[in-house]
C-alpha cells in the first residue's frame, strides 16, 4: 500500500525551503506544495508535506532542530529590553476587526498607551527568495498581480483609517495616538514576529464567536497567535456585550493547579491593576472530587493574602461536556471575561490536542484573555 503524504507545516516559501533541507539531510523525503489562493480568507503559505510513516521522526526533528529559531527562520528580531507602552491590534478589515479596535482604543486611553494597527498581506511571490526554476513558475505577469494586491491592501487600510477617524470625531472612539503598519507574509507568523520586535503590553484581536461557522481569517489566526505568543492576547468575539475592559466586573480564571498558574495569575493582576473587578477561580474536572475543592480553597487563601483587595470565589466545572457546562457557568455567574494561562506546547500536542483557549475562541461570545505562563 502506497504511503500517503501528510502536511507537516504551512510556512512562507523561504522557511519551507529551510525545513525541507533540514528534513532531507535526515533522510526524509519532503515536498513543497503551493496553496491555492482562490479563497483569500484562508491563511496563506506553502505546505511542507512528507510521507505519513515519517511523521513521528519529522516531528522529533522539528522540535529539536535550530530551523525553528528566529536566527535561521527569518532573521533575529531586534532585542527590546522591556515591554513597550503599545497596544498591538492585528486587523483584516472585517467588522470584528473594528470591534477589536474599539476595545484597543479604549484600553489604550485608560492606560495611556499608543495603538499599533497591523495588517499582514500575502503575495504568491517572494521575490527575494525565489531561486531559478522555482516551483511557482514566476512570470512577469505576476508583477501586475502583486501590484493589484498591494493597491487593494492600501485601499482597505485607508478605508479603515477613515472609519476610525470618523468614530474619533463622533466620540465613539477616544482620540489617541495610533499608527498603521503593513507586513508581507503569513499572518500568524508576522504577528508573532512583530510582537517580538515591539514587545506590546497586549495583543487585541477580533474573532467570530459562537455559532458563526463561516471560515474566517482572524479567527483561525487568533487561535494560532494565542498558542505561540509570549505576550498577553485578548480575543474579542464579534458579539461581545462589553465594549471595554473597564466594563468587566467579573473575571473567570481557569486553573489546573499548575504552579505556573500562580505566575500567570500574578501577571494577570498586574496587567489589570488599573481596573476594578472580582475573580472566580475555575477548575475543570472529569469527576466530582472533594480534593479539587480543597486545593481551590487553598489557592483562594493564597491569592487573598497576595491580593487582599481582590474579591475571589472558586468553583469546579464538570469537564464531561466542558463547552456546554462552562457556557452555562458563564451565563449564570455573569462572567464578563474569561482568563487562562498558556504554556509552550510542542507541535505534536498542538496538532492532536487543541488547547482550551482554541476551543473557546470558536464557541464563546465572551472575551478571552490569555496570559503566557511565565514572564517573557
């Protein structure tokens, strides 16, 4: 029986070539396939494909090889010693991107920060990395196609800027300093790379919420950024009721009794020191276990000593039907924002065991704040 090909990764062409060379040096046959660009809402790039039987070995190599480092995969990002006073808002010109802008502008006003709007566009030709005889079969006609893409992107960005100006003039958005930035590449890759360069205090992204099944760019990109970013990420569903963090009166923090949760919780409280709210500590459990409640009680007492002005309660939510049970908890306890810690996970676990945050992005209409489990 013929060994079928599977997709190991979707990368820019330059990165795909690097990975291909690394794998083939280890004796793994590797193929690069271009992605059809007919549906522009689908995240762009090229597929790195291998034989299914080589997948375990390939995953081991990608987890341990230097190709993943910034120095090899695209140039080392400038080192920024401290977190900047900037709010990064990736946009794709959709209605839910505008929702994220509303959140971001009001948050920036509250904390005295500057907003950076980032749009990442993809062109099928990476002229600086095309070798002779490239698989893209580059022709001069493609230059016009690239120009057309750039013209459309600039037009969309100008349109977004005009909408923001109108909302500022009407008083719907606060009048704060903001800049617009364009990057070429795969959205999730460039968002993460740019965040390493400017070290924003938070990334705010819009996403479609519960029961909206259409394929969308920002929704899937948000999930990937949450998995990999080392900066707090706030995901704002299009149907979110609150319009700014200052309106959030109750947060729910999901904990798995991991020691790193304590670090993430401390980062959360420090990042929200300018806001007034109460906190619910939530543990997801497959079965009813008194010991879980005892541990939650202990964490509550610890947090009460560390943060005496913070009102805290705790609950256990059954994990047998997590999304339904937790959705009921959110509504019955009037939760305004869900918060949880994110930890670095390997490629295998991201492929076959999606995290809670990724599941919730496409299920809940409640804003989701994800804190990386250790200081960046």
